[in-house]
């Protein structure tokens, strides 16, 4: 997985894991490694992701993953590309090919060797490669502010209310299943088995911290606190415990 600064096209980090595809990477471990990137470069204003694993669940693209809620709680705007539109993530797509060409993955003897080689090529791409179209200047020379981001990473500044405000702006369209339940955030909430197959909408109340489930015409069927994301749950997922 490659992480790039879209504005400068600087390669910031490559993450190597023992898996077949990026989509099969462990969401939790990758999220924690991205925190290490934040420690070096500071917090970005925005993060752009595609519509696949590990940061988006393809079958439930409208439901934020824990990674996405972690970033939102840090004050980062998360941009989710449109499905099947890799051109919307052009900087990273281009760097995927460049890093593969420069690092020669098949020639590396281990994951650790590949990680070291990618770290070396990342440093070269940012700090030493002279861009012909830019007067043979390096990216870091063209964009010295890249190293001086005033917004530092501080996990203690995670704000669950930013997550709740985000959730309150969403409307989820669901159908009651044959068991009379509605699925939201991976949790099933019982409504009424006699209402199976009926469409409903789910919204979030950030003051009462609960789901509101309504019929199509707006009639409130049920409120529930089941599955509401909690600050400790998200932080335990994203941060390695100090204990």
C-alpha cells in the first residue's frame, strides 16, 4: 500500500504486509502504521480512499469503517472515490507503478527486505529525484512546507463528537429482513417480523446518541443505542496500548 501527498505527488510511505492483495491487508494494523506516517508528516486536511478493503467494505460502502471514524475523529475529511474510477486517485495509482519498477519486488528475499527497499526509494523520490519538467528540482525543494505541517498528530485530541456529527448527516436506506430486523453498523436491531421486506430509513441522533428508524413516510418505528460507536472502541482499535 502506497501513501502519497496528492498536492506535491511526494511518496510518503509504502506499507508491506504478508498478503496477496492490498484488499486483504489487516485494517487495524494498516491504520496503526498510517498513524506512524502522521507522526512524521503531521495530519492531512483530507484523506482520499478507494471503495475496497481495508478501509471500505464493498457490500456496505455507506457504513464507515473504524479506520474512517478514527480519521474523522482526528478532524480529517475523508473522501471516498466513486466506484471503478481509479483516475480519481491518480497520484497514488501512478506511484504504484513507479515504486514497483524502482523496488523490483520479485528480487527481494523477504518482506523486510522489500520494506527497506521501498523506504529507500520513497526517500529518493521525495528528496533526491530531480524533476526535469520542474527545472531539475526535487519535490522537497519545490515544496519545503511538506516537512513543516503545523497540524501535529496527537491521538489524545480524537473527538468522538466529530464522529457523531458525521453520522448525524447520513441517511441509510434499509429493508427489514425476514426476522424483522434492520442491519446498521453490523448490528441487527429488531423492529417487527410482520414488517419484513418493508423499506425504512435509519438516521443518527448525536444528542441522544441513538439510531432513529423510520418508515418511508417518516413515522418513527424505534430508537436504539445498539452498535453506536464508542470512543474507547475506536481508540483501542487505532492505537497500540501503552500498558
